[in-house]
C-alpha cells in the first residue's frame, strides 16, 4: 500500500516547477519533505491531488499499483489520498458539519447514519480540542489561521485516508495551535496511515517525528535520510545544502 | 386589450379613466440602460392576449398543482386569483375576529370604500408608464389586506396570482396596509404552469407599514415554462419606527421587468431588503430597485444575489437614494451575480444618490463565476465536480436564504434552486469543465 511518484515533471504556465521528482510513501510511514520557498513543495502537493492548474509533462503518480496521473481529484480522494491545504478555500453557506458529512458520504456506498456521524465527529473534535459550535460555522469563513488548520486536520481525522499530504500545516500557527495539530496528526498516524509532511521549517518535526526526511531544491529531491537530516538542516541551513548539491553537480 | 370594467364607485372610475387616457397616450416602451442593456417587448403579441374569467374553486385542494405545492400548509388567509378572477378566498375566522381584512380589492372598494380610497395608489401612479397605466385601468379581482392597529397575525397571509393558460392577460393590483404597531407576514406568489405560448402579468403592489408596524413581506415569482411577460411595479412605504423585511424572489419568467421601491418615509423607519433570482434557458430579467430614504434617522440593509444559466439575461440595478435633509441615515446595498453558463449574460449595478450630509451609505457589486480553487478543494475531499458546483451555488444563495427568517419559504426556495441546478447540470458541468481545461492550457 503506497504512493509512488516516478520521475515527475510538472509545469505551470510554461514554467517547469518539478523536474524529475521521485518519492515513495507507504502506509505506516511518516515522511518530511523540506525545502525553501519556490522549491516546488506546494506544486508537488497539488499535483499529487490532481489540481487542473498544474500540468504533468512527464512521469507518473501511482497509488496502490494504480496509475492516477490523469485521475480527477475526487477519484484520488476516494482512492485514499488526502491533502491538508496551506491555504484552504472558503466555502460560504456550507457549514463545517454539512461539509464533513458530504465528504464522508462521498467515500461510502450508503450514507452514514446521523447518529454514527455525530459520534465520529464528537470524538474527533475532542481529539483536536475543537469547540462544539465550530461545526455550525461556514467552512473557513472568517476562520483564523489556526482554526483553518484545525479544520483541515478535522477533515483528515474524519476521512481517514491511507496517505495524507500536509502542505505547510505548521505555517502561521502559534505554539499552542501547533501542539494541538501535531498531537492530532500523531494520534491519527499509525499502521493505517502514511503521511507526507511538507514544511519549510524544522519546528513541526519536534512534535511529529518523521521516519524519513527528504530535502527538495529546484523541483527535485536532493538529499534523503532519517530524522538526523532535519537536525543537520536546522544547523546548516538551505544555502549549505544548495552549495553542496552544486559542488556535487560540478564534480 | 380588454374593455375597462364598468366603474362600481365613482372615485375609482375616475382613476381608471385617467389611467386609460395615460395608457392610450403611451407607446409600448423599450427600456434601455447604459446603451447596451435593452428590455424590449417586440416579441410580445399584445393584441393576441385577453383577460380570462374562471369559476371559483371550493378549497385549496382544487388549486392547480403548481400553486398548491408552493403554498404554506396553514396560512392565516389565502386569496387566489386565476387570470382575471378571484377563485378562492379563505380567511381564518380568528383573523376576521381580530378585524383583519383579506379580500379581493374589488370587494374592498365596495365594502370598505373610504379605507381603500385613503390609501389606493398613494405611492403608485398611472403616470409611471404604459403598463402601470394599463394595470390601473384594467385590474380586476385584486387583493386587499388590512391589519388593524395593535393586531398581531402569526400565520402568513398569502395571496396568489396564477396564470396557467397561453393568451392570458392578467392585470393585478394588491393594496396592503399594516396598521400602527401591528405585526404580520405577507407572502405574495406569482405562479404559472408549463403551457406553450405567451401571457402577460401587469402588476401593481403597494404596502404601507404604519408607525411602529412590523411586517415580513415576501414576493415569490415562479412563472414556470410558459412565456409569461411580467411587467410590475411594487412599492413599500415604511412609516415612523416601523420595520419591513422585504424578500423578492424571482425564480422564473420569460421576461420580467420590475421596479421595486422601498421607502423609509419617516424617522426611525428601518428596512431589510433581501432579493434573490435564478434565471435559466432564454429568460430575461430586468430589475430596478430603489432604497429611498425620505427622512433622517432611517436605516437600510439590502442584499441581492442572483445566478444565471442557459442563455439567460439578468440585469440588476440597485439604487440607494437619500434625499436632502435625511441626515443620520445608515444604509448599505450589496449585489452579487454568478454566471453558470458561457452563454448567459448579466449585469449587477449598485448606485448611490446622496443629497445630504452626515449619513453612512455604502454599496458594492460583483459579477463572478465559480471559483476553480473552491471546486478543487471540494474535489480533494472526494466530492464530484458537479456536486461541488451544486453545493457552492446553494451555499452562495444560502447566505441570502437564511436572512428570510421564514422556514417554509426557505425550504421552498432551496428546493426550487436545487431543481434548477439539476436541470442545468450538463451545461454547468460543461462550463466549469471548459474553464478547468482552459486553466490547464494556460
């Protein structure tokens, strides 16, 4: 059970952002993907989910042996992929509870029973320490940065994907919110879920321990390793990695 | 055009005569705005239309299905006009005991002549144009509502104008007076069937909310698939410290040209104006609303939202006018329009005339399409593109629907919008899909 990204090339508006990216994430694993601004992290997340604004010019996205490179986003979601957005869209007029029910039902043959849904929602809200009245608000409308991120993780908890991509979920969070979100991700992680945590900073990795760390520069993964790689990055910074890679290329 | 009915009362006969003169003097108008928006009646064969009389029905159960479905189950009063005839009148005896009058305007002229005369066309004029003149000259049946002072009516008072046959010309006049400190809810429906051919509804509506009154007023227009041309003027006047929440809803009509004016006429009067429209196929909708503040210390809050599918055309122009001396007026107007088809065309224009100082007045307007980011976001949750679109449009309207504060009407509107979206599913899919494809090519 895994997500395989093979030699992925992606363009937006004539500009090549991903230039031959390879990555594999299996259930039960936690991966951190780190990179400076503009390295293509969000492009990767969007492409994994099939955002039509991004054009795949080469390579493949394979999930559980099935080629999803051309699949629509909803198909990917139903197959078990999920993305927590850095900047989630506002959905006016649709309450958090109604949205969640719609999303939960999209993956099911029979609609979820009201009672069962209520119980599931209650448990997950408790896990993320979300206030009851939160669910009657329109999704993301007037939400603070922290509320938006919590709403994303609440969706993750409700939808229970096989592989979750968290696109800069840590950005813009204060330390309390970061801790709550991290606790949530940790509670949901386990043998049934793999995750790809995309981040600019090492901060979230103090709370969510990755099994693997990948460093991305200019649309490619340039270094891979265990948790110690994040520590090295924290110490030396992206510029050091960039010089190292340039030197290796030159050599 | 029909003969003018014989005047039953002199003063009314004189008004009808003046209206007939105005009608005959005026050519059939073409409405033009800004040089590019035109509402024309050149395709309407006026001479082929006639007023039609119908026999009364015994109860609401015998009403056409299109009418029955839209009505609240337990109204306080129900009056139904089909074509030129009042075919049903049901008033809860409790209301009658409270002194509430609901009856055809024709009957009210005979039975409550002085009261009708005092208010009749106080804010309407046969000089407003060809069709206001036609309505004033030719109306039959009609609706008269009077809620006496200090009376509170819980259940809605409902009036219906129905057209269910091609070739019908309907001239409608509703006069409503909500007395001092009285409270009530009034819903007026314009309903049609799915007949083949043309029809005309020329309507006049006037409501006077007396000092301290509180009224909820809804207009629900759904003429169906028949080619109904609706040319109407509706005016609401709000007296001192009174409040009216007015909800005009337009869900269908071949051609609609309406002037909707709400007037805060005296100090302390307050209005909430919430409009909604959904056009489809080849419908043409042309609305001009005015929030007129005639006195100081008045407040207004207007929101209009519309959506367009098919090859429909919809123009909404909303004006806030604050007259000289109406200081300490606080009002705003917002209008939004959403295009759901490549071939639909729309316009949403807010404007402002302020002739005094020390007021706050703001307005805003948008014409847009569905946001591809929102659709993508929803799809990443497993929701199909078409369901995402449907949900977004329903959500877009939901903000307005929730302002109605009328659960029965809210349910009806939600249902009708859902049906319209379902009917337009293929073209909306094509439109949104086309844009997604274009984004990829960009």
